[in-house]
């Protein structure tokens, strides 16, 4: 299989040029060794986005398309200019609207594109938009693994662990720990190893005296200034797990201390985490399978926090001030009022569903007049899928996002935790109250 491949093109806003772009997508997928089903889904994603955006983008500017192939996914990026763009057909609730009205919607192409891709996101500034859509490579079911024999000290770090070692460690973590504590990539261990090889994730792995895998801690960026870590995952007896966990955490902190990041965060710290290394930011409601208890969110500064400005709606000003005072983080809080008028009719929410972790995550991509109704519709659709934990992420660097606090409260969400530097600025994590 070749290394990463990428090609870019600019096409006029003319549907006659869609076919060459789709052919390029097919060729790229074939060259990357992607399976036939994922190849077809990628072609469908590229075709439908091109057809729709040619009709929505400004006619005097070209549509720029960048296709990228990696070992573990295919990605299409579309950059264009548009005025008052509405992309409601990308909402996960669009399918329900089709069934309700029993008629094809005007944005059926967007609905098909959203269904074909595994994920997408929308970035915009003024009239400049960028849509990124990804299709994952399909992996065979992982082989079963067995816990190692009782480990023998001394313990040491694995130097540049190979993909087989990383796949084994991810499989051991899935076997020994609840699914909500493990990154989604652990469910397909080969994918985790390829993410590490590509630099999208990093890890430290511990071995015993016999060279057996006894521990793993992984991390990945969640913003330009923050890292999100998972673990430590320890596959050792009660007598030795503390030594393995300390080895992993010390190695992790030493590794990231040399990088540009200001803070490390975790929603998925295990009970093996040594005391005294991290502080709590707050707590989320745990998944139903964990008894509905509290799930800690932890952090540790890597650099001094010199402060920043954040936008804030009046509904969460007290919450933010209390959080920043408790954490001794200097912030200038800038007021923003709830919007009284919107430039577009349809809002757009990005949705990530993870049944393995009983988790849905919502992010606002576009504001619109229907935002309150859209939030409620998303909650209903997610509950209908049997998912209990619903989180919503608000970036306080964007005034329009901070202004949505009132609508979030009215939709049943509660602010739980502030993640310093978790997005473009600080991030507020909201959680929808779970049904009893």
C-alpha cells in the first residue's frame, strides 16, 4: 500500500466537471487499497457534495477540491464562497424529516452525502466555507487476546513499539477496561497503530522483564494548545500496577513537556492513575452502565496560563466566574447577548455517535432560526438510538456560539465543565440530563 496520496483541483461551478472529480476519487481509493464498499461510499460523498455545492456556491468563484488518501481513511475537502449558506440536509435529523413528510427534500443530495461519509465538519469565516468529509477504511474483526502471565519486574518502556505491539496493547485495554474509557480506535487496534504511525495519536507502552506488554497510555491533540489523554491502562497484578502506572504517566509528561501544548486533559482517566499528578476540572454524569455516578475530568498545566478573553452569555456568567476563580485562571469575560435574528433559516449541528461508549457529541457548525428546535430534535433522535450520554461543546472564542447558552438551557442541557484551551479558546462542555 502506498504512502499518503493527495491531489487538488479547482473546478468551475458547472456540473459537467463533477464526473472527473468522482473518477479521481475512485482512482485515489483504489491506489490506497481501500475496499470496494468504502471506495463507493467515498465516490458518493464526493459526487453529492460537488453537485450540491456547485448549486450553492457563488458563481464567480471556483470550487476547490482536495482529495487525500491515508492508510486508515479517505478525505475530501471542499472550499468555496457562499452567502447565507444553509446546510440543514446534513443534520442527522434530516432522515426523520423525510420519513415524516414522505417526500424527497430539496437537499436530498446533502442527506446522501452525510449518510455516505463517516464524519464531516464545516468551517467558515464570513462568506468563506470549508467542508471536510471522511470515509474510514474497514478493518477485519480483531483477534482475541489473552492477558499476559503475571508480570516480572523490573518494568521498562518499549522503545518505538511496532504496530503489532500497539495493536496488542489496544486489544488488552479493550479487554480489561470499560469501553467508555478507551478511545474509539482501540476497537480496531490496527487502526490505532496506523494513527500512531501517522502522528495523529501518540502513546507510551510498558514492558516487563520478559518483554510482555503490561501497560499503555495514549494521547492526541484536541486543539492547537491542548492534549487529550486516555489511561493509564495497566495489565498487571494489584501489587505491581502502581509501578507500571507511574512509569507510564512520568514518560507521558516528559514527552509532552517538550512540545508546544499548554495543557493536558482527560475524560477517560482510569483508576490506575497515580494520585497527585492531575487536578479535577469538574465532573460529568457517567454512562448508565456505570451506575449513573460522576465521571471526573482532569487536567494539568504544561505552561503557565497567562490569560485570555472569552465570550459569555448572561445565562452562564456565574458558572464561568466560579470555574475560573476555583482554577485560578485569569480571564476577561466579554458579554454577548442571545441573538434576536439570524441570517439563515437552518442551523447545522455536527454529531458524533459512539454506541460503544454510550456517547453522542454535538458541535455547532452553523447558527440558524431553528436552532432551539434542532437541538431538541437531535436529542430525540439520539435517545431513539439508545444512547444515554449526550455532550455539547461550546467554544468561547466564537461569540455566536457563546450566545446560544439560553437555547441550550431550554433544550435540557446543563454546563458541566470548562476545558481551558479546549478549542480555538476555552470550551464549555454541556451535558443533557439523562432520563431516569
